[in-house]
C-alpha cells in the first residue's frame, strides 16, 4: 500500500498494481536523466509535457517498488493504465512529495507552529 506522506501513490494497470515513489533519490535520478531540476520538472508536467518526459518520470517513480522496470516497460504500463489513471497517480505522488507552503513556513500538518530552538546570539557568554 502506498504511503502518501512519502510521495507515494498506487495505481492499477491491466491486472497489476504499481506504486510510484517520488523521493530525493527519484528526483536526483530524474535530474541526471533529464537535466531538469525539480521545479523545472514540475513546471514541465503542469504545462504540456511530452510523452517522452512523462515516461521518464513514470519509470523513475516506479524504481523504488519495481526496480527492474525499463523505460520501455514503463511506457507499456502507462498504455495499460490509461491517461486518466496516470494523471491521478502522478498528481497524487508529486503533491505528496512536495511539502505544502504552510509546512515550509514552519507549521505542522495540523496547522500548529513547530517549536524552533532558539540559537544563541553571537558574542554572548563569557570567555575565561
């Protein structure tokens, strides 16, 4: 079962179940393969991505739970799953992988501010 809090989403293609994972390792592999940083990848996906880019993203996302999946097999899985299923799975996994703006601003998922340890000020204390 997919863990949406870790950038995972499951989907069905034909009779088989698959799980996409978008974590740090996945994004690094995609950067190596495509030459695009994470924000550029997201921009490309939200615009009008090519099938070649989508296939690369899906193949990278499958590697955690389906490590022997080749780029060609990823394309076959995409064809078997259908466009609507692919969009839902990709969207769910990418949204789960990216923290919400509130979380980045110092709030937890419950909307409560995280406690931040105060750093000592420079120059305070004694020097004996």
